[in-house]
C-alpha cells in the first residue's frame, strides 16, 4: 500500500482556497432590481438622484439588464448548490479521514480479514477524494466562473445606470430571457 497516495495534497487545498476567494470576491448587482444604482438615494421624499451613467430608457437596454438580473439569480442559486455539494463532500472526506486515522493503529496486521477491511476503508476514502477532485470541485469552479462572467456582463452593461421604472415594469410583464443553464 503506497502510503503517500492516501495523504491529502496541499496543492488541492491551495486550489480550493483560491477558488473560494474568487467566489467571495464576486461582485453582486444592486438588490433593487427595478431602479438600479442611484435611484431613491435623495434625502427628500420622492427625490430621485440620477445615476452617473444616466437613465436607461431603451426597451432593448432595459430588457438586457433585467435578463442579466434574472440570470444572476439563477447563477447564484447554482453556485450555492455547487458550494453546498462541495462542502458536504469535504465534510464526508474529513470524517472518513478521521475514521481511518482512528482505525489505523487498531488494525491487527496478522489478521488478513482486518487488513482487507482497512484497505476497503482506504479505497472508499480514495474514491471520495477522486470524486471531489474530478467532479465536485470542477463543477463548483465552473459555477463560480459562470457567475463571475455574468456579474462582469451586468457590471459592464448595467452598473451606474438607472432603469426607467415605467418601461421596466412594462417590459418585466412579458420579458422572455434566454441564457445558458
């Protein structure tokens, strides 16, 4: 049994830390989806401060921003699901590693059945780590990338602009958005 094939790799932890930092650094759009940046920021009732980029009144531009907001919500949901799956698997791996560490000194090396059972535990741990490295982590990283790309598109197209509220309300009623899942 190669002992070094079952030890955690520090490089994998560095990748995870970098990926999580990227997810945490992702910018999110304003939560007020109808008005955009700068709307209602005045001091008096009904006062409206215009955003530095001005008001978007073109139905096409408004629909693009509204669709990007929808896409961001979808991407965020996917990102959260992938993160939860990754973290759950990481907890499962940690539990398996603890069990292996606890069991290792207790294995009777003169008992072939005990040795085989311990090898089976090691194989199961290896399978969990392989699934994490080949499936769960790449899916999580892809979700982070798609989310960050959508944030960048939203920021480029919509940030700094106020969406015309009347036009936004009319467009929202019949808006059909097409984006990759």
